[in-house]
C-alpha cells in the first residue's frame, strides 16, 4: 500500500501582501488631526461651538498663560520708560515675563496637568527675551512672533494654492475619509477658503505689527499683538468649526 502523501502547501499561499505605506499627505493629515483632536477640535464630538472655542483656547489657564507674560512685559516696559533715554527697563521687563512663564510651567508639572502648552510658551518667551537682551532692543522681543506668523501663514497659503489645504488634511483624518475630500468640489472649495482665511489672519498681523516694530513703538506693538492674538483666534476657530460641521451634517449632535 502506498502512503498517502499530503500535498505540500505553497509558501506563497501563506504570504499576504504588506499593507501599503502611508503617503506623505496621510501622515501629515494624521499629525494635524491628532493635534486638532488634542485641542478639542473634533467634528465628531457633540460639543457646542462656544465650548469648542473655549477648549481650543485652553480655558482660563490657557488664556492666562498666553496673555499674562506678554502683558506683563508691555506694562513693565511702559511704566519704567524714561523719555530722556527713550527706553524702559528692559532686563526687568523681560525678567518678569520669563518668570511668569516659569511659574506657569512649574504649576502644570506640580499639578500633573499637560505641560505642553506651558513648556512651549516658556521656550518661546525665553527665546524672545534672549534675543532682546542680546541686541538691547526691546522691540526685538517680538521677532520670534513675526517668524511664527510668516511660517504659519505661508504654510496655509501654499497648501490652499496647491489644492492640499491643511484644514482639509486634518478634517479628512478626523472624519475617517483620508484625502477623499479632494474629490468633492464643495469640500475642496470650503477647505480652500478656510486655509486662505488663516493665511490672511497671519498676514494681517504682520501688516499691522511690522511697521510698529520698525518705528520702535514697543507699547503700541505689544498692545496690538495682544489684541490680534486670542480675540482674533477665537472667532476663526468658531468659523472653522461651523463650516466643518456644515460639511458633515450626519455627524451633528
């Protein structure tokens, strides 16, 4: 009797094709979407517009951490301004600003709160203060902010012009459709204008603040920076939130 032979299984039958590597747009969308979700900007949530905006601003703690160091610098420099020398006490003003940023960071670490916002604020404050101390010009304390506005504004503008809106990439990831939104003319148009709106905001900040910097008017520059900060950021977030919820009505509460 011949032995029954079991047919050998082909090794190729056990092999499954590896999953495709994520594209650069998918990776960028995941990064942007993750950041938006961490900031409370998830279109899948049932939160009200006001709550979403308040969460994106970081609540009372986020507002204080964002505003107080800059406000303290402006007040200290203005109050110590000497008309004869046409300057204020720069070391004192910068020291108070950096000191507050350090306090906020320590409080977050002590209370085991997410330290990211405070740490990023501290790094920005220290970098700006170091530059101003190095040059001896108080207005140079605002240069890092100008650089940030240029980078963010350029990124939003370029992404809109080439048809890969950063807003669309983030929303596509959050809504689980990847880059499929690019096949929808309505979504592409909305995401294009939202990106343009953000680019316009950053450009407006530069258009107003750079002339004040060139004029060396530290008090006016600091005041305008505060006015064009959160007071403009909040309505922009609200507009984006409402626009996205209108595009995805099935996800509304």
